[in-house]
């Protein structure tokens, strides 16, 4: 009788363990793809060039609306892409000049999600390229990053034509920035630009405000409009082996633009 009782007790424990395990698996399946797995820290790649530093200084100064970040300064596009390819210890999104899109391989799980700046002749100069795994596993924070970038375009457009010293003074005086929080991002970036300008390369480029950028790219999804033409032109010049529709997807950007336009 005692052995039977122990046997029944062990069976109950076994069944409970199976039930708990099944519940855990179910919860993981239901919630795992949502916010539970999202990393609220966005790992941003910025190239060590006049272009990259200036873009970062002016575009994100007013844009960090509850989006935290870790900034990686790369010395080349190759280094940025190598970090983007690394799911575990790399970066999530990085500024990439369109002239270097040819470095993106067919098998790379990377997508250009946001147009950035332009050459003086009006052609597309740079885009933000994201890791597909990040876009899928952090849908909220990836969108919030793109949206805060769009929010900051007007500020960037009005502060782009400045020297390093002016840029540094500008970001120091930006309102609503908690310098205790952002000292390792904004201040370091500005100080880097001022202190190391002799090692950086100046490249002429222009930026647009949010309204003008949206007007240019709003018909991208239908394969029409000036923005689509600019992306196609950049793609064909790059020589990348990745299909155009797999490389360029501005869905997040257009959603962010529409939200920002309505808010204004």
C-alpha cells in the first residue's frame, strides 16, 4: 500500500511537472514574439566621417523620445556591415552611404529602411540599413527609432550648415536634453567631431525636412514617384547582387512620416 501511495505521489509530481513545462512552452510561444523579447536599447552604427558625425549630431539631438541607444563608431562601411551581420554582438541599424550598397551580399539579412541625405545634385547619398532579425524581434523599438529620426528631420535641416564648433554649441544648448543621460552619446559625438576633424573627410551633402522627404518618397510602395526613382538609381549604380525589393523596404519610414505629418 505504501509503495502504491509513493508511486501515485510520484505520478502526480511527474504530471505536474509536465503541466508546468507545457504552460511555460505555451507562454513562450504566445508572448515570445512580442514585447517580452524586445531589447529597448537600440545599437546604432555611425561611421567616423564628417558626414556620419554631422548626421548623428543634428538628426538625433531632438529625436530620442524614450529610445535608448548604444553608439558604435566604425572606421568604414565594411566594419559597419560586419557588425550588422552579427545577430548577437553586433549593431541593429547603421548609416550606410548608397555608394557602398554593393558591399551588401545577396544572402545578407539586411534592409534599407530609411532615406537619409542627398548629394548636391539631388541624388540619394545615404540610407539607414537595419538587421532583419532586429526588425522582426523588436517591432516596437525599431519603429520608435525610425519615428524619432523622422521627428528630428526639421531640426537637422535647419542646423546642417554649420562648423564643428557651431554644431557642438548647438547640441549643448538644445532644450529637453538631459546631459547626464546623453553625455556618452551627444556630447561625446560633438567632442569627437571637434577634436578629430583633421582625421575626418569632408563630403558635400544636403538634407531635407520631414515634409519634403515624405513628399518625395510617399509613393514608394507603388513603385512610383521621385523617391522610388532615386532608390532605383542608387541600387543600379551600387552593383549589389541583392534583389531591389529585398534591399529597400520603406514601410516603417512611411508609417512614421504619416504619423508625424498628422501630429503637426
